[in-house]
C-alpha cells in the first residue's frame, strides 16, 4: 500500500513539473500576443500588416489581425486558467499522498 501511494506521489510530482512548464509557455505566448496588440494600437486602419504562414508572409487587414489576436488572447487565458486548476489539483494530490505515507509510517 505504501508503494502504491509512493508511486502516486511520484507521478503527481512529475505531472506538476509538466503543468508548470506548460503554464509558463502559455503565459509567455500570452505576453507576446499582448505586446503585438499594443504595438498594433498605434497603427492606422489602412496600414499594411503581415502574418507569418510557414516560410512566407500573408498581407491581412489590421482589423482582421486584431480580431485574430484577441481570440488568441482569450483562448490562452482559458488555457492558463485550466492549467492553474490542474496544477492546484496535482499539488493537493501530491500533498495528500505524502501525508498518507507519513501517517502510515507513524502508525507502524
């Protein structure tokens, strides 16, 4: 039983590291999108903007790119929130596993 709880704690610890890495990457991507939006705020409506598509660039209207970036921002916020909830769950699971192991060792 102790071995099962120990393996559960180790798995939770590994998933915590993965979730933190994913959360950091999403937050970095979110900052880049916000920076792009803030840079675009000063552009006139008839400005020529380009979006990278693979190895080439495609011209887009400013409004279209703003809408796309706003959508990305909302999606990233949702993903960061979900990762935060998952991280909280995993940390709680890890803590509970450790507490159970300590309790079992104390009662022996």
